[in-house]
């Protein structure tokens, strides 16, 4: 049974961990591989491009893919006893993957994860932010619970694909966020359809309309339907996710998604 601790003094809590952010948004999913990290990075980059002060924190200890997606080769350095995030395209980024060997984190139990995430948040010098976007681990409630105790999270965005099984997992993730008292800001349906460059037709590879219907049933806004895009995948593989906005085919739908959070 999960026991949720209410925020008696949220301001002090923010002071305690030394984070000054107007809005803290968790990006989660029911399972891995649905594009959660891609969407988290894209949301952060889009808000940053739109002129907000944004930080991106990769808390997906089990599969920290933000360093890869953003092509990060630098390591965070310490200054004034605090860790300075790596800067990508002018945006501060921190990942558990830059600090902890993956083999180590995957065997951590709840209390160790709790300690690591708390320290990670406390020790990082984010400066003053408008938004801190957190790439959450898929499924599990451990880190969501820890973060909900440490920070007054503004809310969560849940990423899913249109497939029935993925939607079932997304529904579980939504229930988990609700249970720990994190408001749901919306659902992003990723890999929604494939727009064929050859024949121009829209192919619904994983089915269609499922996320829209589920979101409506659960009274959560559907923030975007992001199509399968080979270039987006290639840029991810090459560590060039920052270039997603330079490509007119992706930029419109991705910027539209970011604007829903402003
Ligand atoms: P997760 O964080 O859910 O595990 P990732 O963001 O790491 O997922 O994405 C998994 C893979 O799918 C990556 O190779 C990524 O480039 C690719 N991908 C994500 N979204 C799309 C999309 N809309 N079109 C094509 N490939 C995508």
C-alpha cells in the first residue's frame, strides 16, 4: 500500500533540495521503448527554444537514454560543492547515466533509489528554471513516489503508443501517478501512425484512436499524436535529437505538443 505524504511546507521542501523551478513536469510511460525519453527531450528542447529557462533531468535509472539521444560526451563537473549540469544547445541536462554505472543502478532496491534520486536532486545546481522536465523510469512507482515527496510536481505527461497492450500499461501508469497525488497534464500518443512519403497515405501501424478514447475516458487531455518518423529515429540514434526542430516535417507537431504545456 502506498502512503502519500502531503506537502505541509512545499516552499521549505524546495529550499531543502535547493531547486528553484516554477514548474516541474514528470514524463512517464507504462513500459519502455514507447519513446518516453525522446518526448521528454523534445518537450524540454521545445520549451527552451520558445524562450523559457528549462532543465532536463533524466531519472530513468534503468535505461538512461538522454545522454545518447542528445549526444552528450561531457561529464558534469563540480563547482561550489554542487554538480553543474552538462549544457546542450544552451539547456542544462543531467542524467543518472552520467553519474552511475548502469549495472549498478539496475540492482538498487527502493531505499537506495530513493537516496540516489534525492542526492541527485540536492547536489545539482540547476539555477533558476521555468521548467524542470524529468524523464521518469517506465512503470514503477518508486521514483514517482520519491519525487512526489521531494518536490511539488506540477504534473505528469504519460507517453504511450496506440497498441492495446501499451495502452493498458499507460492506464496503469496513469493510475500510479494519480495514486501518488501527481496531477495528469496529458497523454502523448507516440508512433501514432506512419505518413508514407511514397503513396502519401496514413498507415495506422499499431491501430488508431485508442489513446484518444482512453484519454477521454480518463478525462485527461491528449496533447499530441506524434507520427512514426524515420528521421526522428535516426537523429535519436546519432545523438542529434536537438535537430528535430530544424526539420519542418517534425517541427510543427512537436512544437504544437510543447505549446500545450505553456
Ligand atoms: P523510451 O524512453 O520509452 O524507452 P526512447 O525515447 O528511447 O523510448 O525511444 C525508443 C526508440 O524509438 C528510439 O530509438 C527512438 O529514436 C525511437 N522513436 C521514438 N519516437 C519515435 C517516432 N515517433 N518515430 C520513430 N522512432 C521513434
